[in-house]
């Protein structure tokens, strides 16, 4: 989904993609952006991001590298490990502008856990913008390890809230309830 996409909120009146954010803030409800990076054919992080956006009324933004990652699991593990050891910052395929980010109060950032950390593309996204005054809440999918957001918390100036990691995410009612409970505890529902 493109950030520049136009949506219609009333007949004959069109606003930018982030028109919802302005509307939500105007009524005192925090505006929510759900930014996510998802890899693999299963698109588990994407599924989790879509569920979070649906529950919160948030806008989705897909974080993607300018050069797509390989679809081979073993090869992407090697690439991820090299990026981590090099502290790489892969180029983003599409960037939010500061003006676009400023439309939101709360930014949920989702990713698959790679080598016990967020993929380096997440740092590319976070470091490309000023998150001062924003609340950032991480969420992750994993094959077994938990969420580690210590490095994320030191990468940017923002208020962080407790994240959620679901191992083996699927759209099951059990996972949906975990997300709902977490969002409620975070004050988003």
C-alpha cells in the first residue's frame, strides 16, 4: 500500500492517505500508524500488522528494502547475520516524510525477529525520521525467540511501551485474543 495513496472520506472530498490521522487527533483519539516489515511467503508479520491495524483503526505502512531480500530461508539468514554484524542500514524502497509521520501519535513497529534482534531494515526506517514526542510500540513474529527491543529503544528518541512477540503467528482466535489483550494493556483499545 502506498503512502501517497488517496482515500475518499466523504463524497467529492478526498484527502491524503493520512487524512484519518488528522481526523482521529481532532476528536482526541490518538492516531496510530502500524509500520511493518514482513519476509517469507507466509507473511506472518504482515498478517499480525493487518490485525493490529484493524483493531486500532490504524493506518498500515509497509517497510521494504530497495533491493528485496532473497526468498531462500538459508540465504536470508546469512544476509541478516551479515547485516547485523556490519550494523548495515539497508536502503528503504519507500520512505515516510517527516510531515507524514507527524500526523501520528503512536507508531507500532512490526518485524520478524532475526538473530535475536530486529532486522536492520527496521533501524533504517527508525533512523530516517524524528520520533521525538511519539510513542513507539514494537511487535514481532518469531520462530521461537522473544522480542528484544533494547537496541531499538536506544536507536531513537521516543517513548517506548511494552512490545509483543508471537512465536509462530497465525490468524487464530488465540493469537487474536493475545493481540487484543496487549493492545488493551497498552491503552489502544
